[in-house]
C-alpha cells in the first residue's frame, strides 16, 4: 500500500500545509474530529511534492541560462569596468580606487563597496574578476528564482503558486539581461527581497531580535547600491502598520532597525568624505526630468518587460496600469484582512517598497543624478517585486477556481517563455556591451592597441579603452556635467590644455562614434577637429585616432 495507515499519511500531508492550516487542523483534532483521509488528499500531496521538485529545477535552469548567454563572457558597461578596476586595485593592495575622467586613480565613492569587494576576494585566489562575476551572477539568478518561489510558498501556502512565481522570474527578459551583465543589481535584488521577506515575518513574533536579520540584509543592500537607501523608509513605514501594545515598543524597534541598517552606510560615507571630500560623488542640483527622455526610457522598459511587438505607447500604458493596479490591489488586500496573515503582510511590504523605490529614483534623478535612466536595470527590483505580488494576487482570486487559474497561468507562461527565449538570443547577440563581438573586433580598438606605450591618450570612451586594451586614458573635457546637467565653467580652459597636450607632448585623441548618440555632454567629433586642429592618424569604421598638428 502507498500509505500503510492514516497516521503516516497525515505526517507527510502536514509538511505541505501552511502554518495557518496546521493551526486549523490542530483545532479540529482538539475538538475530536480529524480531516477525512481520502484519495484526493493523497493526490494533492503528491502534486505538491512534484512542484517542490520543479521549484528546485527552476533555479538550476536559471543558472544554465545565464551561463549559456554569457558563454563568450558576461556583458560589460562603463559601470562594470569601474567594478573590475576597483576589485583589481583592492586585491593588489591599492585600496578601492578607480580610474577617473582626468586619468588619475582615486578612491571610489560613486559606487558602494560590496560588489567590487566580493570580486576582489575572487581575484585574491587567482580568479579573474570577469569570470568570477559571470559565475556569481549566474548563481544569483538561480538564488533569486528560488527566493521568489519561497516567498510565495511560505506566504500563500501553495507550491503551485510558488512554481508560477519562479517561472515568471526565470522567463523575465529584463531580469535575464540584468543577470547577464557585470552589475551589482543581482546581489542587490537577493539582499533586498530577502530582507523584505524577513521583515514580513516580523509581525508574527514581534521580537526585537527578529528585526536583526532584515536590518542586516538592508544594510548590505545599501552597501551594494545606493538605491538601497529606499529600503530604510520602507521599513519605517511598515512599522506604522504593525499593532503594538504601546508606542514605546514601536519607537524602540524603529531605533534598533535604523542603527543596524544604517551603520555600515554611515561608516562608508564618512570614509568617502575623509578621502575624497564627498560622501557619494553626487551634488544637489535641480534638473527636472525631461518628458522626451522619459518617454524613450519607458518605451525601452516596456520592450524589455512586455514585448517589442507591442507599440511603445501601448506598452507604456499597459506597464503603468499593471504596475500601479497590482500595487493598489495589494494595499487594498492588506487593509481587509487580519495583520497576522502572512500573505497580507508580504503584499503590504512589497507594495510599500515599490512605491518608495520609485519615489526614491524620481527624487534622485531630479536632485542628485540627472543621468539616471529609467530602464530595466534601474527598475529590476520593482519587476521582481511585481512578479511576486501579481502571482499572489492571481492565486488569491482564483484559489477556488482551479481551471480558471490554470488557464490564466498557462497562457501567461507560454507568452513569457516565448518572449524570454527571443530576448535571451537578442541579449547574447546584441546587448553584451564591451564584451560583444562588435567591440572585440573593433578596428579602432585594434588601432589603439598598436599605439606606442607611455604616450597620453584622450578619448570619449576611457572605460572601453581600459577594458579592451588595458591602457589607461583621460576623457575629453565635458561641456556639461552629466550628474548635475550644469555647464562646465572650465570647458574652454580644459580644451586649451588638451590642445597643448596634443601639440607639444604628442598625445593621441581616440574618438568612438558609438558614444556620440548618448554621451551628448561631451564635444562632438566635428567640434574636436575644429577647435583642436586635429590630423588623422588612423581612420576606422567606428571612429578615428587623431593627433594635434605641429
């Protein structure tokens, strides 16, 4: 027999039940009744176990997918080069330093330290930071897929819903893209979502020591990305929804949460201020969001999250409606049920995080960093949280309508798988940055490699020169500061200095035409040729090498 006796069955069946259902069964047993042992219950238990197997296979599939996309190397962007440079300098005993636009190596302040520090640990044991980042982000994709399933499973008590959440994360083209690059977002997503999940468990115990785990996750998330600061007000707002016996308890927990979560970030910012004179390499300045740029960013965002087949305006409208619809429904769901309900509190925590994170990005773009794009990288944590929320909402509404739930989820998964497969192929072919074939086979890069050593190089792409040739260079003068969008008052003075370097010291100027579309804060090739009196040394399809006329 499959189950020798009912007791053996109940022992196995209880493992698959959520905490609230186990409490209900205990009440029935104490009243003298027990759940009826039936074949349907056995069948449900077997299905639940099968979904747990699938939940373990999903993360493995995610790891394999990222390794497949990055078979020729992970994607590399200017930020990636800074992470790699900082890791190599730290492992060499030079501290967390990066190449600055002026050509000097200075303490890193523009980025938090956690991600390059982890890469430096790999470099200490003779593992190349690029290879280490590739494997680490592949494993992090698997971990994030598992965390999504775990959050839904533990909160909603359904392995089927957990499987669906994991599948949505696995098939998200935007998240696949983020995990294929040498970026800090994969680690940030794991720390942020893990911390939010632990925070959603706190109302069940309301013990101060249970705050330490989410606070530590948030502290590490801030050390991974400055956008992690949005987690701090998220936690404080969530405390307002918890029912305390006295406000003194609430204040005590909030102070404990703030001390643990902010202490490492405060230490890092003091270090920056002491070594470089600024806390985060950002300045307060008002630069309102340009509607045209916002439209372009949202068109791109809808392309990654939904589909390129959907017109940009329609995709943007759908993205906004779905996102805020899910958040609004989650907040309504959180108001109409008991606070101790785990599903309700997880919905509340994620919804508050989404709103606070979006507000944080808008404020940062308006006052701190004008060059922040509203793209899939920036909003990848929101995509993750929305996937979990949407899965939970659909499951809650259709929990008693099995056929309807299965139909909706199967149709959504078919769309996601189709979209993800096409997106994965597109990412591997076109979206790997400096690691793509077009950059590795660049005629201009080959020309730069042939330049004599110890001769100064000025360029509009110092990160590309450093990553692909190993040579350090200086950036051409900025017309406007990209972070504040304010004019460079020393622009003409800097251009005269550059002209002297090109004419007297024999420096080279390398111009990449690939950057002219989006590095509009730098002078164009025509302006440089006219104002610096340049002559061509080497002409290529993707740019040119110049020297000053004597």
